[in-house]
C-alpha cells in the first residue's frame, strides 16, 4: 500500500485525490461542488506511473502520480459516484499483468 500524490499543482476542479496499490492500483479523485461531471466528458490517459484526468470544459488536466507501475495496455475501469462526487479508477498493476503472462510453459 502506498499513497500517490499529484505530479503537478492540482487544478481547481479537483478537491482531493489519492492512489493506493494492493494487487491493483486504485485512484480516487474528488471533484469540487459546482463542477458538472459526466463520464462521457471525461478523458483518462494512463502512463506507467501517472494517471491523467481531463474533464472537458472544467480546466487543466490533472496528473496523479501512481504508487506503482501499471499495465498501460489494460484499459482503466472508471466509475463516477455522484453522492460523494468521487471518480474511482481501477488499473491493472504491471507486476500483476506480468505474472499472468508467466504461466505459459510451466510443466
């Protein structure tokens, strides 16, 4: 388990953010009141150790440092929780993805 931090200054539309690793990498981004959020207007970009989140029309891209490397070929799984105004994103850990590939030829 670890606690990720933002790479750059947090844009005004982000109230809080965190990331932790526990078999998979989970990121939580709390969006401030008064900002309209719709998953269709949300863009996620995943790099090995950074999650970039853009909310079209809300301002600059938010970059969240991840506590461990992730598999950039696996699509992120995002869910928006309106009640808590939290975007939760699950990412496949790079170590986990490599372990799944290493099962070939083990007789």
